[in-house]
C-alpha cells in the first residue's frame, strides 16, 4: 500500500508511506524531508534546486 504523505521541503519530491514505512524524515519543526535532503541539511548544505531523480513527478517509487 502506498499513501502520499507530503512533499520534501527542500526539493519538492513526493514522499509516501509505503506499507507502513514513512519514506522520509519528519523534523521536530514538523517539516518533511526526503532522506537525501535531510542528510544534506545535517551537513549544513542549503537546499538545492529539484532534480530529475525519481519517477515522472520526482517521487520515489520502490
């Protein structure tokens, strides 16, 4: 089962809950990030422009 949760605050990639697993990171400030952008944020890198990674709309589909 796949349910859209929201979009990454940094790159606007669609983030889904896949079979009960939230495929992203929810911060203490209630912001949603994809795993890649969250790792970049931890390294204190600024958000970059959306990339062409992922599916047709930038979503990650497993």
